[in-house]
């Protein structure tokens, strides 16, 4: 019988001011994607930032770094809004995990 273990909670690093509710949103979305990892997730780091320059076109940035049983996974996204950046990063993470059959 195979027993799936829930991924660990991400270590979240926030640059600039991002509301606590949005940080929780990002953490939930990343954790949801990692629940479908083909192997145990050993570590997750989530970097969230907002550029301080007001003139930037896509000021919100999300980066995910995960260790999935020794395989490093890195995805990132930038967007006009924070939720767009999180959703894009989640889609990229899910796509990367779906190609797991190509791993070592």
C-alpha cells in the first residue's frame, strides 16, 4: 500500500509589503500543486516580492524552490497583480511536476 505524505509547509520570504491574506493564498496554492508531486517533497521555499518602483509593468514576483526527493524544482512568475503571479507560478509548478516521468 502506498502512503502519500503531505508536502511540508513552505518557508515563505516576503520582500516589501504584501498582505498576510495574500501570503496565505500563495502558500495554499503552492502546497496544492505539490500535493500531486510523484515523489515526497522534502523542502519548499516561496519568495514573494513587489517591486518598489511604481512604473514597472509587472511589479509582482513569485518564485518557488522545491526539493522533490533530491530533484530541485524552480519556477517563477511575474504579473500585474499578486494573485496573477501566484496562479501563473502554480500552473508552471504543476506542469513541471507532470513531467516527472522524465526525471533521473
